[in-house]
C-alpha cells in the first residue's frame, strides 16, 4: 500500500490465479475502498512507491518466463499503468521462487530495488538488489 501526496491510499492486491495486479483506493484514511480493479500489470507480489514527481511505481516479481523482477509506472495514482514501458530489472531467475521486492528512492535519478532470487548458478534463495535510473 502507498499513500499519495493528497492522502489517498492505493493498495496493490496479489492474485496468483492469473497473476495480474489488482488495485483499490481509499480517500478517507481506509474507512472505505473503491471496488477492486484488475490492471494490465502482470506480476506478484508487488511493492508500491510514490515518486516525488507524482508517479506511482510498482515493482513486482515476474513469475513467468523469463523469471525475474520488473517495474512499471502509473501517472494517475494507479488508475492506468505504462505496461508498454515496463522495466526489466532482472530476468535470469531459475524458478518462480523469487520476488517480494522493496524499492527506495536514493536521489533524484536513482532507485534501489531489493528482492530475493534464485539462478541456475545459485539455486538456493539469496537477496539481491539493483540500482537503476528512473
């Protein structure tokens, strides 16, 4: 869940059956929520991060070939998502045993995303991170 600059909460909902992220919003501090909406973002679990420029970042485990971690931006508080501009942060996963990303803003150009992962060369889960420009 993320809180936008106007106080609105945006919640990402994990749905493994089809893998598409769902969202719901609350503008009254969580007392009521909008109906759950399916997004075109495919991946789970998700982490939401409000950006200083008003965008909303979703990072998520991508449990489909090629397995890895991806990111996507919304320009309207999660109502629509720029899936055409999806960012591949990692795509060498050895299995679907990966994900749970968390992202933080490092400065005006860079984000760090940390997640757990496995690869062919490292079949036991390990923590990995990537620093990337946005």
